[in-house]
C-alpha cells in the first residue's frame, strides 16, 4: 500500500472503477447469453425482447466507456446476424 495520500486515493478509486467495470461486463455477458438462448429457442417475441435488452445494456456500457463503442456495435451486430439467420431458417 502506498504512503502518499493522493496515491492511496487513486488506488481506492481504481479498485472501485474496476469492480464497477467487471460488474458491467458480467451484465453484458448475461444478457447476451440470454439473447442467444432465445434465438436458439426460436420464439420470435422472446428473441426480439432479449436482443433489445442486450443491445440496451451494451450501449449503456459503451456510453460509460466500459467497453469501446465499436466493440458494442460488433456485439450487437453479431446478435442481430444470428437472429436473422435463425428467422431465415424457420
């Protein structure tokens, strides 16, 4: 642990930010996983709802700078591509 007061504060803030970022990334993964499960199930209504919520969570994380905006766009694009592919197969 550092001795300088400002560095102690920096370490504390860094740990707080890290915990918040890890929680947000975990939330993204959870919502994406549920969206993929809905896509696999084939239920159109559940699929639309879960993809919408996953996209929302991803966008919020990108706004806060937790993930890069292009990474958010890529994740949403992959979800939509999988959903379109599943709908075309039906």
